[in-house]
C-alpha cells in the first residue's frame, strides 16, 4: 500500500516529538519511500497549508495539519479500544488493523463508535483520545527516561511500537503495572526497576518510550 497524505502528516508529527531538524531524508527513511516521492508530497502539503517549511525545524504542522492528525489519532485509538474490548484482540496485534481502518471509516461511524464505547479517554497503550474537533494533547507525558527521583510509579503509556510491545510482554511488564525505580545509572544509561517480585534493567533508549506517573 502506498502511503497517503495522512500518513505523511502523522510521520511529520511523530518526528516533531523527537529532537532535531525534520528533513526530506528523515521522512523518506521513516516512511520507506523514495526522496522524489517525499518532495512531491511535501509540495502538495505546503500548498494546502497543512505544513510549513522552517529554517531550523525543517517542517512543522499548521493548526489545520494538527487537526487532521488529531482526527486520525482519534479514529485510530477508538478503533483500538473497540478491537481490544469487543473483538478480543491483544494490545500488540491491534496496531496494523487500526492503521488500515483509520483511513477508511467515516466520521459518522467513529462518532457512533465513540458513543457506544462510552467516550473512552485513553487507547489500550495509554495514548490520549482527543475529543471530536479538538487538538491532541497527550495526558501521559513523562517518560521513565525523564525521571530523576527513585520511588514508586505506574506504567501509564507506551509507544505503540511492535518491538517495544514484544519486549514488554517478554518481561511480563503490563500497562498500568506498578513499578519501583531502584537505581538510575547515568554512566551505563540504564534504569533498574522491580515489579511483581522481579527486577529488570531497562536501557535509556527504551526508557524514553515508556511513560510513568508517580504513585
Ligand atoms: Zn494505541
């Protein structure tokens, strides 16, 4: 399937959450498409005022672009809740299904789904579901990688990434688990945690994709 404009907008949005300039090359890498394909789509999106080119940031989304992305997240995450709660999918195999459906379902379908599900606020990965017509503001924003203080935390959100979900599953670390942060090793760049009578040393690169709340 060739990625469409909505996928490009989501890609630029995700790259914007990391540090560094968003270049055509970065977009091409993340989307696994050719450089000319990126240039062509970028031109279209600038013309439609969905993105802006900036000297330091590379590209960023306009309010209009952000609203398109928020609506996609709303669809994606409501579909995820539906798949998990009603069709008994597990949290790590819903992504692909939701990825396809988010581009095909109508607004009416999603509004009714939202109502049927009781207006859930979070997806099964802890991501915030933006209310209709509003911008996405992630409620769970603090990653384990940002934490400086040892103590007790709850796992509130994880990046919706297949390898990460597999890693967490292998270590029996589930969403909403209560963990204790035992040590932070600044030199080795690791976080040593305990939960359910076991311990785990998490590298910083993974700790940055796991969100926690103090308890
Ligand atoms: Zn999710």
